[in-house]
C-alpha cells in the first residue's frame, strides 16, 4: 500500500508504508531512497554524548587510513538501472568491499544486497589519523633539533 505522485510508470515520488519513501524510484530499499543527486543546505547526524556509551578514541587511525584505497571509476552499464540514477562520467570514492575490511562501521548492505559506504563515518578516522601524523612530525622535529645545531640548519 502506498501513494505515488507523478504519472503512472514514471519514477518520481512514492511513499510505501512497508518500505519507505522513494524519490526517483518506485521501489525504495531504505526508509528514504533518493535515486540520483540530492541537494540540501545541511545534513546532520545525531551525535549527542548523552546518546552514546562505550566511547573510545580511535587507535591506529593512521594505519587504517593507509590501508584505504581511493579510486576513480566509471559505473558499469547496469548500475544506473540498479540504482535508478544517472551515473555518467568519472567519479571518485571507495570500493565498499575493501572499506568493510578496514572500517566495517562505514559499510551497510541494503535489502537489495548492494553495499553502500557512509563516507561521513570515515571522517573521525581521518581526524585521528591527522593527529597521529602531527605527533610523528613533532617527534621528528624534536629529534632533528637535538642532533643538528641551530646555526647549521
């Protein structure tokens, strides 16, 4: 049971009580499924400390980031039909099957069996990796300062 806005057979906007809201798709696979590019002034994720438990700082973030592989790619010919989207041209991103090995929290599998990456969940890892790298730089600067006299640098 659902409600559809737009001409019959045209993928525009659909609300299904059993599977969610579809924009650009007649068969949403998530609570909100946008097939195509969405635009907003802002998007936020709940992050209040009062809603979290077992909070730990990410360790070995630099090692994890080093294991990630950024790629450029073109979608396969079947992707637009499967994803109900216009996917022309080159894109950049990750491969979900590779990310799940490093940051499993950032990968989900939809009811359609396809994997998705929540790029926002990788940001915290990147922040901690930068902090680790900054500490390495500070240690190296101290090491150099201890071994090379100031007037000879």
